[in-house]
């Protein structure tokens, strides 16, 4: 008989719930974004995020159950993001998940948000090949990992300063384009040309990334030379980011020759990145694994998939587990 799991995600500014079965089919996925709440501040305000999660979480869980046409009593487990993220925001999801699991008499499992993003490729593909190179590009992270089997990650490199999503958001804020900046810059960039030729940071440095200097280069250039259009600035900035990401991916594909390349995290919603990654994968004869576009940004369906993986690998979490704002991936050395 199919077993069902309720997944909850509240690590940042999305209140999300999903029902995922043990064949990893998504029965429902509801995401309530707090973008309007935070837009006026140009970024996420933690206290407001926690309060908004409290206000909406029960409705969102209710909708996820309704849309999947299931009752609490039908569920086998509850999965919830335990970190990394904003501590108050995480607490709302964890307290809700624990209370529901207690009421329904089912186990609860804490999920690493990063493992959720990495598992989001299962929302597009049932058969996920290993070894694989995975690029995780989100608002909080920019890292390149290699997995020889599920749940085992080797860190190839990560950003030494800002994540790429953060750089997009800061450049967009500087240009007065709104929040979150990623989708806005990405859309503008698609209509423009790289006329400014910004630096491509750390191209020669192995698998490490840096985006803070690029952001400063954009700010300095626009201040010195305000005549360029938003489209030209966006296209030039995005081209620099994409060239860096693709150079590192190319290096990893050349070094390891793995059969799969996964691109995950909010920036993987970018049609520009999706197209560039596909070209690269085709060139290397590698399978591109990428979540459906709306499942690249934060959602609970990916937490549900990672929740099933975590239950299979190590069982439910103990009763006293709590938020881990700085949780990292556990890396193997080879
Ligand atoms: O994964 P995510 O939803 O949250 C974190 O775990 O951080 O990623 C959010 C980030 C934001 O920085 C946002 O600007 C970026 O993903 N993003 C995009 C696009 N959609 C979202 N960046 C570039 N192009 C997009 N289409
Ligand atoms: Zn995320």
C-alpha cells in the first residue's frame, strides 16, 4: 500500500506544505510567498517572516491535505525543514510538524533544506544516475558538490562571500528593480546584450566562487557611467555570473566525466541558466537533472522527497530535535 508523508517548509520567506507518497509522487504542493510583505524592505525581515508563518501555516497545511484529498489519519510521517534558515521561521514549521505528528501518532523527520534542494531533481526524474555533479545555487548558497551515491556528498567548492542569489538580489536592489531580484534581472537579461564586460571572478581558482566583487563592480560602473540601460546592466551582470558557473561546471565535467549534472536551488529557475546548463550537458553527453521550474525555488515537495530519503537512511528524528540555523551538508572526503 502506498504511504503518504506531509512535508512542511518554513526556513525563509515561503510557507509551504506538500503531500508526497513513497513512490515520490507529489500529491499536492502549496507555497505561500511572503514577497509582498518583505518587498518594501528590499529583503527578508526575520521577525516579520516568523509572524507570517504563524498566521498562515495551518491554512497552508490544510490546503495541502485537501488538495491531496487525504486526512491526517492517512499519513505515515511528517517531514519538516530543520535548517539552515532563520531560527524563528524554522521554529514555526518544526513546532507545527511535531504537534501534528504527535496528534496523528506518526513519526517526524527533520530535513536539511540543502538536501531538499538536491532531492528536487527527483521531482523531474525517477531514475537519477550516480555519480553526479551538483550545483546548488540559491539565495543562501552557492556550492558545487559531487555525489557517488545518494546521501553522500563531496564538496568541490563554494562561494567565499555572497551566494549568487544574494548577488542578484543586491544588484537588483541597487538598480531599484524590486525584490527578489533574481527573476527580474533574469527577465531583463534575456532581452539584452553583454555590453559592459564585467569581470568573471575566480575563473582560475578551482571550484571556489566569489560574487561580492562582481556586485561592487556593477555598482561602481553604473555610478561612474549612468548612461547604460537596465537591460544592458542586467544582461552584462547575468552573463558574468553564467560564465563563472559554466566554467566551474565545465571543469568538473572534464575532471570527473560523470553521467549526470544536477542544477538546483532558486537560481535554477532561471531560463538562462537552464539553457546554458543543457548546452553544456549535451556537449559532454551528460544527463542534465533539473527540477521543474517552479520547484527550483523553495517548496515543500522537495522536503517531502528528502524526508522519504532521510527516513529510509536513518529513521525518524528524536523527540527533542530543534532548529539548526547554520546546518550544513555532511560531506564525505572522497
Ligand atoms: O532556493 P531559494 O528559493 O531560497 C533559498 O534557499 O535561498 O532561492 C532564492 C533565490 C533568490 O536569491 C532569488 O533571487 C533567486 O533564487 N531566483 C532567481 C530566479 N528565481 C529565483 N535567480 C535568477 N533567476 C531566476 N529566474
Ligand atoms: Zn532554498
